[in-house]
C-alpha cells in the first residue's frame, strides 16, 4: 500500500522502494512484549529439559525390563511415543 502510493506519487516502480515498519509502543507494552519473549525462552528451555528427562526415564525403565506398553502407561503417553523416546 505504501509502496503503491510512493510509486504513484513519484512515478517510479514499486520495486524501487523498501518499506520498513518500526512499531513505537508505550513503555508498558514494551515491558509486556519483553516479558512474553522471556517466557517463550523459558518455555523452550523447559521443553528441552522435559525431552531430555523423558528420554532418560524411558531408557531407565526399559533397562529395568518394563515393556513399552508399561512405560507408556506410567508416563501417560502412547506406546509409539515411548518408542520415539527410546530411539
């Protein structure tokens, strides 16, 4: 839309223009955005730790002789998920 207007006003092709949008947020909203981004980082770290812990416990339980189905029941996941974690 902006490129189109600039093109019409200046009689140049749209491809000659680059539009960069830089949002200007009030301080309170900037803080909230920063909090959300930080929460996303913490979530990703927690997911990675959960995956590591899940793989470790699956390996331990399987080494103790539990079946895939038993491990799935204990962890409340599908047997297919246990097989994925064990791979």
